[in-house]
């Protein structure tokens, strides 16, 4: 199968082929790019408007066609430009659930040439304050839950410049100069075309915040070129796998295709259960779904039973979330009674799929297959992808690199590790999808991106077939249900409590989420604090998913190494097994 995959990749990327590669200057470096790549994400949206009356967005019981969303996009885009002067070089922040208005806002901002700032919907008021102050958007589009957190911070946010607020699905009292969505978005009066915009491939398309190693999140600058190439990388990997499968066993591939066709709905349907402020849902689901004219299904919040109901009702063909979601659906009592025969793929990213889950998905999808992808915000989406027969053959691997990325391993000193199936080192990647940098953080950019090689922070090995295996993590981080949580950020908030003398945050294994947040604390002599008091202290400082659910108070000092750093592995071994 591997040789067929290599042949398929070579065929698809050959001169004159659909995914032919070329060279381009990207930030002063010669980089592999797709010769036929669209020039911008605005161009991608303009292509998608041709799907007309096909269903585009399903949000719970609401339905919208490409035409209906398109009219709203044009209306909002002209409002942003004509009323607020939004254009190239500007930013507009979006802070809300996965409402249809999120998608409308995203494409409208992209259409003006401005960059979308995707605000983490779980952030507290101070975290919202930080993100808005750091990114300095001209406009904030937010729903009721987010507005209740932002409005108390608005005066401080506006100290460095104006910020206009547009409210979505909100009854909250607004500042006098704020606008309500229904008052400004009028699809019946929308102009025929989008406003003119001058967009360079290296312009920011969106800014997504990643947890910060210094206590503050970092705004990753995803470019138009990066987002477009992630979109094409996804298409390439899917096409290459299908072609390799057909080359390996034409008769079996034909029979499998016939079985899929027998259950396939007329329109491809993607379920996107994770937040749109992450690349998983936005870049890896919404983008390809939009370009291919798919129906994209969203939920108010994650619920396995509701997801199964929507899969049956909408005839979902592809489900992509964090592994926890797939496992919960397979274990849900409704799995046996709901019609899931339309599913052709089930998996996702944000955390590794455990090998047993790969087998369970394969067994439970008669006409489908498991899949996974490894990626980061800093690569605009996927770095590798694995699926179908290749995945069941190598269930511990996240797959080979996408065609527009180079990869290498480095040691702790930053030296290249000689290639070999047993070689282990930090995975570094270089290519068109690597972000421009971190907004307002030149030192963090220089540390993470060196000679355009991005240091992923993940320890990996690469076998003789080019398949990547993530074996450990270099960054001091907890990966909880697809959310990156930097331990130093949580520690910084904990240390704000006067009773805390020492604190070390680390990951705790969790059957449902993969990992959860744990902390060991030593108190100042004579001071007192319990778990409830710690939570009360942290609730206004950190989003709920970052607050430790496992707390140990110790009387003896925390173990340290020769450099005075806490030895967290020792703490994990002592406390988790206790």
C-alpha cells in the first residue's frame, strides 16, 4: 500500500497535474507551493457563491443556503467598509458560539481584505480584554455571553483606540454607539457584489490565539497563502489516499465505492462540533466544506446524543472532532438505534486517536473509515494526515507530511538529527502554511520560527515510509480535549494568590479528555487555602477549561532539578499513582 501511496502522490503533484508544485518566494525563502492555488481566501468564497440554493449551514434547527449566507456576507462586508472603514490591514474580532453569524462575519471580513481575530469563546473578561487590546480590532462582533464579559472591560479596552461593537442574538444593554446585527445586516438590500479589496497572499487572513508560555496567549498570524495551501493540502491528502487505494486493489476499491454510493446522500455533509475559533473547525472543516459546496452542520454545544440525532437527520457523511467525541458517540446507547450509514469518515484531530479507538471506528463504520490529522494553529491546519487502510496498518502514526511541507528532527541543542527510523527529536516543519509570526511578539516569533523552520514542540520519529509518530511533548503543556493549556499560564494565575509559595501544573491522564489539568501546591507558612478557595481565586482569571480539576496540597517543597526547575514528571509519578 505504501508504494501505491508514493506513486499516487507523485502522479498528483507532477507538472501539469491538479496539484502540481512550483517555487515561490515566501518571506524571503524559496518555498514549495501549489502552482494552481487560488490567490486568496476571498477568491475561495467567491467560488463558493456559485452553489446558489444548495444548503450551506445547518445550525440546530436553522437552515441557510449559499445564496442566503452570501447575501448576508455582502450586506455586512459593505457595512464594515462603508461605515467603519474596514479594509486591508485592519482587523475585526469575532467572539461567539458557532452561530451562523460567525460564518457570515468570517467571510464578510475576509472579503474586505481585513483579518479576522478569532476570540476564544471560553475566555474570561480579563482574557477578552487582553486579546482585544493586543489585536486592536476596529470592530467586535459578539454574542450575548461574550458581551457580558466584554462590556465591563470596554472602557479599558478603548483606552488605546476606538472599538465598535456589533451584538449578535443579544438582549444585553449595549453602549450607545453599539449596533445590533439585525439593524445592520439586511440581506434583502445587499449590493450585488462584494466591496473591492486589495489582498496579497502574505496578508493576514485571520489571527487565532494560542495559549502562551509566558502567561499570555499569542496571536498567530495565519496568511491567505497559508490558509489556501492548507485547504489544498487537505484535498491532496484525501485524493492521494483514494488513488492509492484504487491502485492497490482495484476490485476491492470499486466494491467499496459502490457500497458508499448506495448510502451516500446527494450532498456531502460535514459535522463540525468543535469551536470555529480553532483551525480544526474553521480551516479544516469550514474551508473545504465551503469550497466543495458541502452542507456544514453545527451544534449549540457538544452532546453525543444530539450529534447522533443530527447525523441521522442531515445524513452526515463526515464527522471530525476531538477523539473524545467519537468515543462518546460509539459508547452512547443511541449508536445502535440511530441511522449512521451515511458516515464515510469519522475521526479528527486536536489529540491522538488511541489505537483501540481506531479499531472501534473501523469496526462500526461498514462503509466508512477512521482518519486523523496532526496539525497546529501555527501551520494553518494539518501537518500530516492518516486514514483508511493506512491508518489501520499504522494506528500509532499521524501519517506522512503534506506535500508543501518539509520536515526534520532536531535535538535539544537545535542540531539536526540524522534521519533514521529510530531517530527521535523535536519535529520542525517549513513551508507555505507556516504562520507569518506572533502578533506583537517578535521574540516569541524568533524563538519558534528560525530560518522559516517552525519548531512544533512535539517530539517525534519518522519511519522509513515517511510516516510521523508523535512520541512526546517538548512544551510544558496540557492537551485537554483538543485545547492547548500552557502550564506556565495557569501557574502565573495561581501565584497571584498570596497564600501560594510554590505551584507546579502538569497533565493528568483522563479517559474522556485525554489529559486534564493537575497542580501541586505548597502554601506559605501560616497561610491556608483549599481546593474550593483556589477555584474561586482562578475563576475570574482563567477560562474554566484551564482551571485544575486535580489539586494536591503538600507540606514539603516540590522536587527540583539542578537548575531549580520543578521536576513535574516526578510529581506525576508520585501523585497520580498515589
